[in-house]
């Protein structure tokens, strides 16, 4: 009886480990061939329907003060730069550019929800020897790979709870999430 219980416990542990260790980015439709083929793409992030918890992003920013509203465009650009840098470093095919005249594709990240993390959690975790991901930003949404010649989505990716590392600064915390998202996208395998 004890052996069966131990075996059942181990099977559950490995199942949970596989679910937790799985890629939080998955292909919803289309093929990721565009990502794996040498090409150039521009990138954009759409926050128009983003919620932080249950609050629209604009209301969240206003609730934090006028300086957060004022600084958001620069903070968002700084965060997105982490994605571009990591994507270009890890991708063996597509590379991101800011020159629209040479781009064949567009990567459009549509952020549905953000958990902005917590700088305090990061400090407490580091003081106690915990995870660097404590307090990190968590994102849910989609990523569209759009063929610019046809304006068609050739691949749609689901993003389910991609989490970055913690940091006291909002832009860096968000940037670390985008860095993790780029890594996860580049790890996708063509089927």
C-alpha cells in the first residue's frame, strides 16, 4: 500500500512539474514558420484593452498619480526594448527592426491583463534568499504575427501568465516580463 501511495505521489509531482515548467506561450492558429525564417519585422504593443486587475490601464495609471500618466509612454517603450533586444538575441530566423521599409512582418503584442508585480515582494524575497521572480510582472494576452503585404495574421499566439523577474522600478519589472516573453516565443517549435 505504501509503495502505491509513494508512486501516486511521484506521478502527481511530475505531472505538476510538467504543467508548471511548460511554455506559457502557445500557438492558437497558423504556423510559426514566419518566426523561424530569416526576415525582418517591426513590433508594436497594444494596451488599448489592458486591465490591471479589474481596472482599465488608464484608470490604474491615473490612480497612481499624474507623474505615472505622464511617464507611461516612456516606461512602456523602455519595457518593450527588453523584448526587442532579447528577441533579436535568441531568434535564429526573424529579427526585429525599427525600419518599416525593410520589414515583411509585424509582431503585435496585445496585452489583455497585467499584474504589475510588487517591488516590496522582490526586496523581501531577495533578503530571504528567495526567487528573483518574486514581485515580477505577469502578463496575459496574444501575439499576432502579421504579414505586412497581405495584412493577414499568419500566426496567433496565446500568452498565459508570462512572468518576469522582480525589480523596484516599474519599467524594468515590465521589461523583464517582455524579456521572458521573447525567450518563450523563440523556444516555440515548428510542427
